[in-house]
């Protein structure tokens, strides 16, 4: 008996029906037939095992919202649309179906859903090209087809869309139409074209969108884009996002809007200083990633403006100098990565105030002094602490043993001495699998106002920390095939701990020893033989000596045997 079966006969006028997480299959659908009247407006089938909506249910001609999220049965998307394409297609306004195991192409049947405003088909298995008819839907405002297997180029019909939220990212698309077609997207507030092969030039059609009042989300990461980035100061709404990571942008970083919540320009070729950050006054910035570029200069003392900053990644650049004391004002800071630069000075004492830190990487710099005891006392939330390749000295403080959440600790290539604290054995978090709960993930959400008040979409984003684990400075050990020193079972213990240069020096010495020995033997042999061959007096004297020596040896052997026999008889 299903939970709703007791009132089926009295519920033919129901407008809202939720059947979430009941593991329903299509064979169980017949008992729902009395509910499929013209009154049904909202239907939620979240978390079931359906192969579609069977035709015998009819077409609820008042259905406005259909939630088909997280369906576990493989469904052919064209068939699914055909089953809905009766009078339902004229009323349906919201179709929410991420992770619904949809397969097949993006059917042109979508053009029949003329009332559709919100369409989310993300995280499915759709393939082929995006139907041109999709962009012609007269009321479509929200479109998310990310994380599928769609290919080909986006149709030039995109200039006809009224959508303000467009996300075709993480597909196998081959680019977008020309500037003319995209410049007509006047009202877009969210645009995600990451991993869409937009390269090689920066899409200047963004600059031609003259009627673009506010841009909330811009993601062009991993698109092989090349060139300089234009000014990014204006036309960004509060708590907006810019992600241009993993491209080949070069030149100085332009000024950016103080309304940004997240700025990711990592893995590019930007150069010059980062003084543009000082122009962000009283901003909303929470995530800043400028790592893996060619940035130079010092950090200016203007960090007090970033009261909301959670992640600051400046790793793998050419920055230098001392870290300003104002870094202690970043009380919400969770991640600080300054690795592979040329920063100097003693350990940042003002970090004592950043009690929310859970990931700290200062590796490959010129920091000096001691590892302070307050790291273990004040930064108890650390799960990553990397100080390798610096000039820290003296001993390892016992207080590090208080970092009970620590999973990665790297103090290699410093001037530390003394014994390793035995209490480090108590850091049991290092031996567990994975991060649970995952402190390396920093989620954040951005909400925007949809023109239709029946939905309030939220953009969910996250920043994920990453850390490289090295073995005495050498990218070895699983999953790499190269074994680390100490893991070679056949390796001689006398070789363990020797550097590569030591091994090469020993090999070179042995090589020259054998070369010189062989050469000396050959020279000595031919000197002796040559003397005997060409000097008769020497040759006669040698043979006379050998005959005399042979007689002497014979006499001594005979005398020795006679004496031995006499002693044996006695």
C-alpha cells in the first residue's frame, strides 16, 4: 500500500504532488491515474527509478513545474519529450532534471514547449549538437546543459534567445558563433563558457554587449585563449565571479571591480605587479587565486580592505619581499598559499590572529627564523602545513603535536636540527583515507533574482585546495612508477641517503680506475715482452735464471718430502 493510495478517490483535484525518494518505477504508475487531472500544477518525482512518464497517464494540461532530479533509470531524452509533448508542452514552465540519466540527442521536439522558462539538464549523458530550436523558445530565461557530452558549435540562433542564465560549460563544444550573434545577448547576467574551446583570442563580443547592465558570473576557463584582458572594472553586480584560469592570457592584470566575490586568474602568463588589489576598497572578495603566473614585485600593505577573504593563493610567481603585517587582519582567511616565490623574513607572527586557517603553504621561499610554538597553539584547524625549502632553523616545536587535524606536514629542506618529536605519532589524521569532512573544499553560493518569482536560482561554486606531496624534493612514489629512495628492496643500505651527485662521482672514479689499470697492464706487458724479444743478453740471462730456479725448487721439494716421511714413520 503506497502512502497516497488511501485518498486517491478524494484527491482528483490535487494541484501539488510530491513523490520524492520512493524508488518508484514506471510499473507502479497506474495507481496515480486518478490524480492526473487538469488541476495538477506541480509534480516532483525526485529520486526515483523511472524510465519516463508513461502515456497512459495522459497529459496534465495544467502542469507548470516538473522535478525529475536524480532519476536512476536510463531514459532516452527524445522519447521523454515526446511523451510530454501534448497539452503539457503548452503549460510547462519549469523542468528541473539534473542527474537524471538522460541519453541521446537534444531533440528538436523542445520547440513545442513554448512556455518553458527554466530548463536544467545538467549532469546527464546527452550527446550530439544543441538543437537550434532551443534558442528560439520565446520565454526561456534559465538554461543549464553543463556536464554533458554535447558537441559541435553553438548555433548562431543563440542571438534569438531571451535567456539571462546560460551555462553550456563542460561539454565538447567547438566554440561559439561570431561577435555579431553574441553581442545581441543584452540581458545576460550569468554566462559560463568554461571548457568550450573559445580560443585563441579573448572573446571581444563581451565588450560589444553595450546594453549589458550587470554581469554576475563570467567563466571562460580552460579555453586556450590568448591575448591581453580588457578592463574588468564596470558592469559587474555585487558578489560576482570572474574565472579566466587555465588559458594563455598575458600582460599586466587590469583593474577589476570591487564588487567581485571570486577572482581566479591562475595558470596564465600574466606579468607585472598586483597593485590593482589596493584599489579594491571595502569589497566582497572571498576567493583570490593568481597562482602560476609571472607576477613580480612586493605585496603592498593594503590587505585590511579584504575583510571577507577566505582563500588567497599567490603561489608560483616571482613575488618577493616581506609579508605585510596587515595580513593578520584577514580574520576569515582559511587558505594561504605563497609557495614558490622569493618572500623573506621570519615567520608571519600576525598569522596568529588568523585562527580560521586550515591550509598554509609557504614552501620554496626564503623565510627564516624558527617555527614558532604558537602555530600549534593558535592554528589548531590546520590540516596542511608546508614549510619546505626555506631557511627555518633550530628544532621542531613540540606544540606541532597539538595540530590534531594535520594530514600533510612538510618541513624538508630547511636548517632544522635536533630530534623529531615522538608525539608526532599521535597525529592519526595523517593515516586516514581522504579528507572527511573535506576541509579542502570551500563552497559558496550566489543568489540572483529571476524575473519569474516562482524560482530563485542559486549559483553553487566551490574552491578546492591542492597540495603537492614531495619526498625530499623528488615528484616519486605512487601513483608515479618511479620508486622513492628507501622503497627499493634490492637497494644496498650503503647507498640509501646518498644524493644523485654522490653516486655519479663514485661511478666516475671507478670508471677511471679500470681504464688506468688496463692501460698500465698493457704498457707493462709489452715493455717486458719487447725487452726479451730484442735484447739477446737479457733473454739468455732470464732463461739461465729460470733453469737455476727450477733446480732449486726441485731440490727443496724432494728434501721436504723425505723429512715428512721420516717424521711420519717415527
